[in-house]
């Protein structure tokens, strides 16, 4: 890891940890003064801790994050590694994950759906610049789908409602993101500051990373298939086809979330596909260039942490009856249709395998000097 990236990583960890410390301090000293916290669901730790204790722990974890971030930066610059510092970093990471607010999966889904739409537009533009004829065909297809969404599915009305609602919850979203980003930053620091030799588990992950990645990508299929069924007379995970016909906005929302989930599965496959190492040739200005490792690893790591925490939170909400009726059948339905509890850990392993593989590719190959030919003289 170069010094510039080390400094950037330290800055991000310290900044996000400072947010946690400040919010925790305000909640502890002036309870109820942060109005936006009323809309923030408690994290896994907040489910069992009193609010004052949860705030105090948040303050302590934020301060600890600042400390281990700065100490880790100093240790990296001095090229020294401390076992005590690594243990403290692991404790802070676990605490940050446990304190991450719940209820993030729906917000993340809507946000990623918007990102997918923007990404499709950008890719079409790049395709037009490199292959105009194919690009114009893609423009026509995207324009047809957009027209159908606006005219037939009332997408403009849905987007108009989502925008103000998202802005209203933006402070809580940023607060939750601070937990995840700080934790991922500390995980990255821990990964590069440890022993460069790979242990048995790391070797196993690297050897089986293709299978791990494929299974992780398949976690997107149940939800995507269920949402695609809304276009048929037998919709899954919806009231019935009549209600969908009368609520085109709900149909647009469901199809958008299904498309976003499918796009997430395709991006997961990028961890083992050639276009996850080099940008495809059809992308004007980028085609053929290596994909920066951080461009794939950082977002995937954050999403892996989000899915893991959000998946566990969703299952607990089902068992508590706050999401569904709390029955075993409802729990099984959520386990199968929303497998974030599995996708998150598998995505973390797939991302780790991708990073190890890319680093192996980038490692210089040491060639041995050819030995001069020596003629052996037989003994008499």
C-alpha cells in the first residue's frame, strides 16, 4: 500500500469515527436533541442496550476508531506491526458493525436502483462513442423502456415521492454509512498490515473463489425472479395481479428493485470475469485499461458489510413480528427471497479472493539467472 493511499485511508477512518463519537456524545449529553435520530432504527447492539448505554458505547467506539486509525497509520509508516493493536482494531470493527443502525436494506435498494439507472446511461454513452451503430440501437432500447416507465408505470410520480423521502432520511443514512465505511477502512488496514504470508483459510478462499463468487451472485436470483413475475398473471411476493394493474407505481418500484438486485448479482460475477480485471473494449476511453483494485474491492466490501448486518437485522425483525407476522413460514420466505444473510458473507469472501488474485497478478515475477553450461569431467 503506497503512502498516499495510507493517508487517505487514515483520513476516512478518522473522519467516520469522529462522526460516531460526536453523535454518541450529543446523544449522551443532550438526549432527544437530534431529531433525525427518531427515524434511525437501532442496530444489533441497540436492540438489547438501553439508549444511554448505546450512546455511550457509540462515543467510546468512535474515539477508539480515531485512536486505532492514527496508531495504525503510524505503525504502517514505521513498517511495524503490533499484535495488541491488531486485537484492538478487531474489537473496534466488531463494535462498529454491531452498532450500525438497522433498516438499511430498503434504503440501499432504492438508492442502488437509482445508481443502476445512471450507470446504464453512462454505459450507453460510452458505447455510442466507440460503436455508434450499436450505441444507437442501445439508445433506442433505453428510450423505449424509459417511455414505458414514465407513461405506463408512472415512474415520475414514484421518483417525485422518493426524492424528498430520501433527503429527509439522509442524515440517518450518512450516520449508518459512517459505521460501515470506518469498519471497512479498518479491515483494509488490518489486511495489509498483517503477515503477508497466506494462511490455510486464505489459500482455501483463493482456491475456491470462483465457486464462492458464483454462489454469491446466485443469491440475487430469488428476488429478481419474484419481481420479474410481476409481469405475469402469477406475481410472487405481491398481493395479486389485480392490485398491480391498479397500482402501476408499485409495479415500477418492484421491477426497479428487481433490476437493481440482478445488476448486483452481475457485478458480483465481475469478481471472477475478465471485465472485472480490465474494462471492456467497447467502453470508449476506458476499454482495455486495468480496473483499479480499489474500485472493485472498496464498494464490494461496503456492500458485503451492509448485506451481512442488514440480513441479520431483517431476520430478527421477522422473528419479532415488526416485519411480517413473525411466523416460521414468514421467516423461511424471507430467508429464501431475501438471502442477504448469505450474500453478505459470501461477497466478503469473494472480494477477499479477488483482491488476493489481483495482488498475485501484480506481483513481480522473479526469474532466475540461467546457469552457465559446465562440463563435468568424469573421475578416473
